[in-house]
């Protein structure tokens, strides 16, 4: 099956940048549309960005558009989320997930990572 492991989270000051990575293992790890979600304490999980299998189409939530960039390197079985101009409201646990179905961005997900914490202070 597919396993997803996020890394790259940390604590930064507002205006700084972080790059999150999601490493996938398994023989089917390049067959999924991939997404990044985030969830803050007491808040529902929200879709942040998504990317198609071949990386040619992307989706961004309005709150992060222009600041975040999703990318993937299928040769390395890794999906990235470059986060620039971070704001305190970006503070959350960030999860990567492997989507299913033909709708983009995906509405259903088969695999989830454990999450990586991002904290942005003012």
C-alpha cells in the first residue's frame, strides 16, 4: 500500500517561509492526485492545495493563493508545499493526502500522513 510521511514543519516568525515535504512509499505512490490540508485547534480541516498526478494542474485555497506553491517530483516520490509570506493564521497541523476518483481537486482520500506542525508567530 501507500504510506505518507510529512516533514519540514517548525516555528517561524510572520513573513518567513517554510517548505513542507511529503514522502510517499509503495509501488502506487505516483498514481494519485495529492493534496495538502491543514487543521488548527478547534477548527475543521481545510484543503490548502492540490496537484494532479502529472503535476500539470494545481488548486489553491483563496487564503493561500499567491503565497503557497504545491509541487511534486514523482522520481523522488515526494510532494512539496512551499509556504512564503507566512501569517499567524497559517498556524496549523499540515497533512498530505492521496486522493481518489476523477474529480479535481479530490473529494475523497485513500491515504493520509500523520501531519507536521507549523507555527507562525507575529
